[in-house]
C-alpha cells in the first residue's frame, strides 16, 4: 500500500508512482501553515496502488462557530442496524448503466483507500485527523457507470433514513464509504458496518448504516434537509440551517 502520513513534519520530496520516481519538491510544512496549504498541490497528495492513502487538509482546520474535540460524540435518530454478514447487501441504483448489488465480501474486495480528514458536526464540534478506510465515492461511481444525467446522490440507511448531496461533492477525494476508523472496524454506534463520510460538508449529510446509493437527476432532500437543515451544509460558510 502506498501512503503518506499527516503530521507536523515534511512529506517525502520523492515518491514512487506507478514504478517511477517523481520529485514533488515539497518543503517542510505543518497543517497550520498559512503560506503553503492554500495551494492545491499541498492540500491533497495521492499515490497510486490497489490501496491509496489520501491526506486532506485545509489552510484553516476549524470552521467558524466550531470547537475542537478529541472525543467522538454519538448523535443519531436511529438505532444501530443488526448486521448479518450473509444477508447484508449494498445496492446502487438510479441513473447508472451498471446497477450494483454487492455482498459484504464483494464490497470488501473493491479497491480500498485510507483517508485522513477532519470531521465537522453541525452541533458545533470538530474532530481532526480522522483516519477512515473504505471505498472512495468515485470508485463506486466508476463501477456503476453513472450517467451524465446523475446530478445528485441519495444515500440510504438500513432503516430507510436518507441524506442527499450533489454529485460533485460525492466525487471529491475526501468522500469515502468507510468500514474502518482509526485502524479498527467501524463500531455500530458510529455507523458500522458501513457509513458514508463526506468530509467537505457537515456530518449530518453523511449516513450511518449505509446500504445503498441512488443516483438521481433531480434533488431529493433527505431526513434533516426537509426539517430545515441546509441542503449544501458547507461548514466554512456556516450553512447549518435553510432559514435564518
């Protein structure tokens, strides 16, 4: 597995990409550096391989109105699903040319990725440097062959709970369908066996106990969105609610 680490020390100046050495010429920096991290090459570095490791950082780590926490609070309106490895299925439907229905073992066999990213809850807390492992959103899109008409994604939980996001957000490097967190299997209370994580927006847009995706042309607001929470949910713009 190719990987890069996050922390207050330099990235390697030379890495191997598809068997070739590439000099990125990256000087030492830290996540709080205000002169380097606003440039796209420093925000995201991806290495090839069956499993990628993606580090996602921003020039500023804590969005407006947020505070840092080292805990991982549990907030949900559902009960954790009862996971049966033999019966579990993951379905991808809608505006796709190749609908998917995967068993748990088939899902685990898909190309995987480790993602280090920050996590922002609309209630005001932010947890930094979370290591997620799973399947990138864009990998699912490639496997299902989404159509140009797919403008939005509806993420579906085992209970029928849903959330929605534009296709552009789902295709970002920091969107993952995660089954591991912090090097361990994702606990049921945090959404295990599988949850979506869209790191670029507030966490209520991510779905615990995920069992399906539906790609649609017209937006379909989910549970929190129809109850007044913002449809875009950008933490850097404090898009918490659809009303002021």
